[in-house]
């Protein structure tokens, strides 16, 4: 019996304080909405109760979300139409796969493919398709690189830049669809955790409509992606990929790739408009602020990767020096015979 309890009964364990951060974030996105905040309802309901809203086993509920109908919607966007036309020209295959967490682009030479998870709302499917079409477009333009081909710090930077670029294109297409009378994608993204990115694009576009073509709106959305918590999950994914690739990446070998401005210029090309990563008066996309890892867990793992690679590099250097020294061992008996006094 617990003697500290005056009632003579064991005290019940105190309940943990609930984490209210996510609820506050959702409430904040609701407050940022318009028209009594109901336009974001599909996005928020789906995130709160995916099974009830999506009904993945009810095929009749997904008739409107066929790939053909998604393509028809994207053709209403100037940017989306160009991305689709390039995909068709390259014979890119687009299909559904319920085992894919969200979406994925598989570059396979002449048999590249995009797969989408069909259990997302229509607005989410259109956004994911835009992101993967952008990656495919980059791949066909020769601007899509593997972040694992860079040193750890630059690998994080390149991966972040690719994710921010894909989200920016999805926001751009969603805005164009909204102007064409198809607001589903915009409403879904406005109620999502990347709502800050959409607001940055919208603010710039409303202040000056010319920013849609001169790259200012695109750059505002790109930069906003780095200011929040959007990068945390992507950093974790690429860092874990480094750790798991112990037979390749973790070996001490210098990477051939280098994240220079030329690479970012290729990445910043748009189907229509100016290169948004080459704008004057903006921070260089290689600036340290774009690559700083603030999450402590990710930062610790990244430090371990760099330490392990540096350690193995020194170890290999010492091994090479020892082999070189052993090959240069002098035969003392022969040397003594040659240099002996007559």
C-alpha cells in the first residue's frame, strides 16, 4: 500500500497531456480560409478520418477520379497541359497503385512510369500527379539528378530543392485550375500542412499578376517551403537512405556531383515564364540557409554520416600509405654491398 496516499488507495497514474500542436495547426489553416472556411472541408475531413471519407473499397465512389478525368482537368492549366504533352511524347505510363504511400516517379529510360495512390481525394490526386509530372519533365530535360550522388550536406540541399520545386509546380497548376473554375486542387492544398506555400504564391500573384510569368510567385512559394517544417520529413527520408545504403554511400569515396548554380539553373526552368531560380536580387539557391538542418534528430544522424565517411576516408588513406611504404622497403644487404668501401 502506498503510505503517501492519505486515502489508503494507490493513486492512479496521471494522464499524459495531449499534444495539441497539430490541432492548433489545423485550426490555424481553418482561420486562414475564406467563405466561412468550408472550401477546405474535403481536405480536412480526409485527414481526420481517411477510412470513412475515402472508402477505398467502394469502386463506384472513384469513377469520377479516373486517370482520363484527371488528365482532362490538367489540360485546363497551361502549365499542366505542357507537362502532360511532354509525358505523352515520351510515352510515360501513369497508373494507380494502392500500395504506394502517395505517388512516385520511376525513371526507367524509355519505360518511365508514374504511380498514384487512388485512395486520395480528387484534389490530392491532381496535386500529386502534378508533382510527379514535374519530376518527369525535369528528367527528360536532363535536370533530374540523384541526391545520393552528392556529399551529405549537398545531398540534403539537392533533395530539398527537388521537393520544393515539385510542390511549387503543384501550387502553380492548382492556381491556374482555380482561375479556370476548377478549385478542388487549390482548396485541398489550402487545407493541408503545405498551406503556407500556397498562401505565399497567392499573395504574390494577387499583388502583381505579372509575377505568374516572371517567376516571382514561383520563387515566393519555393522559398516558403524552406521556412516551415516541410523539410523535416524529406530530410529524414534522405538521411535514412544514406544510412541504409551502407554498401555504397557510406563507403569513403568522393562524389562526382557538385551542387553549383548551373545545376539549379536547369532545375529552375519552367514550361512557361522566366527561370525562377535565376532571378536578380534573390538569395542564391546554394545559400547555406537552404541547407541548414534544424531538427536535432536529423542533424545528429547527418553528423554521424559525415563523421563515418571522414573516418573511413582517413582509414583508406592510411592503408594506401602503408602499402606504398612497404613497396619502398630497401634491401639493406644489397645497399651495403654497393656502398661498401673498397
